[in-house]
């Protein structure tokens, strides 16, 4: 596990750059969510799932289906909060680095 000091210094040497980007995007969205003054019904779901997504990324080799499930839950929880949409888009782009968007389903 990385210490607070390691987090301030940047990515772990040898860490997959996709993991680094995902962890950074998740961290930024977590901070934006924490600073958001409004309450909404699914806030706790978003907070819990962002924490889970960070833990998955910290493992170093996240499973793509689990990443996508987390992204879907986060989007469902905060998707209607326009102030958080840029951060959500960053997380989505970071998840897409692991295999691109799923196409042709639906």
C-alpha cells in the first residue's frame, strides 16, 4: 500500500500508466464530490463506489468488467449533478484506457 508521502510524489515506479491515470481521475472526482455542497439521494453510493474503484486500481491489474460496473454505478449515482460531470468524464476516459468503450451492445 502506498503511503501519503508516496501519493504526493507521484506514480509508483513501474506502475501501469493507465492505472496511474485512473487513480488520478478517481482522486480528483472524489475531491470534487467531497467539496460539492449539495446533497442528493445516491451520494453515499458514489462515495463508496469511488473508494472501491480506487482500491481496484491500487491492486495494479484491474478487471475490465469490474471497472465498467463501477463506472456505471458512479454515473448512475452522480450523473444528474452537472457540477460533477467533468470529473465523471475523466474517470470514464481513464476506464476506457483499459479496453475502450463497449460498442454494439444494447
